[in-house]
C-alpha cells in the first residue's frame, strides 16, 4: 500500500459525497465546486469559530482524501472542506484567486475508508444515534460479509445496539428515517417498534408528524413497546384535540397511552 501523501490542492478539486457526511445538522448550504461536487451541510457546533479560523489562516488540519485522477474524494474533514468551499465561492465572486487546502491522500478500499470515516466521527463523542446508524449502514454496505457482532467490536459498540440501529435503517420507511433525522432525541424503542410495521402503516402514522414539528422533550420512557402500541400512538396523535401538532398533540398522545409522565 502506498504511503500517505501530504499535498496542497485547489478547493475545486475536492469532491464531497453527501452519503459520507454523517453530521448534517445546519441550514448552511454550500455552492458546489466546478468539478460538480454535491452541495453539503455542516453541523452547527463551533462552525462560526471554525469558519473564522479558516478564513483568516486557512485549513490547519489536513483533510483525509482518496484520489480519483484529478479529483480528491473527502473521507474525513467534511466541515473543513464544506467551509472552504463556501469561502472559495465568496472569494471567486470578489475576483480573488482560488484557495488551496492541505490534504492527506490515502490509498484505501471503500471498507477501509468507511471505517476511517466512522471512527473519526465516533472519536468526537457527539455523534447522534441516527448519524451513527447512517455510518454503520454505509460501512455494512462496504463489508456485506462482516457479521454485526464483528462490526460492533470494531467500533467499540454493543452488538444489541448495532442491531437496533441497523434494523431501523433497514426496515424504516423513508418518512420514519426523515423523522429520526429531524428529531434524533426520539426514543429508540419507539422507532424500533414502529419500523416493524409495514411501510404503508409507517407512512400513514407519521404523515402529520413530519410537518415542521418542534423537538420532542426527550422524556419518552425507554420501554419495550409492541407494534400494536405504536399503532395506537400514531392513531392517537392523528386524533389529538390539538390537531396533530407535535409539541402538544404528540405529547398528549404519549401521556394518554402512558408512554411519558403527564405534566
């Protein structure tokens, strides 16, 4: 295997695949570079201070990439790459020369690259369950013969936790996964049991909940729920006297069914 190379490359040569970016939390949309890299979003966290630092001093920590001809595929460092693309677009509009960023070019299989991406995200200790599930799903696609127990051990997780996360990703309807991304605090027990329903029932039950609802309170009890209970929860939300609006309506449904403590 070739030794990693440290290079300084034009920002327009970076390619960011949205599927590899596990932390998609803000509304900051990036203008794609000339090579056609996809738009991306970066997590809020300390984004403003990071942007100011990159604007003033450039990228200080090299971005991990693999190389495909003249294109560099981002493996880790999506925030640094996305902010650099944004600043480069601003500079271009002002007639300034294109920025360059330091990268470490690595020769990696997709499985190795996925593992590196997920390991770096886990090291930051703020990875949400839905983001972790997305990363595990990407790794599993790259390593289809690897057992879940081995995957769990590789990333320092329990086999049961990995099984639940991957089950939700595999069986959840697109609407259920959208809900999870929008409201990551939702109890895993609820999502897991809901994912056992057929997709039509998931869609019907979540239809009203996916209309710009505020975040849940996080007080859902982590209890084992049967699919019939989930159907009741979703039905109660739709029948709520508050008209299905999450903050009052869904909480009313959870309280009525004894899934959270009444205020």
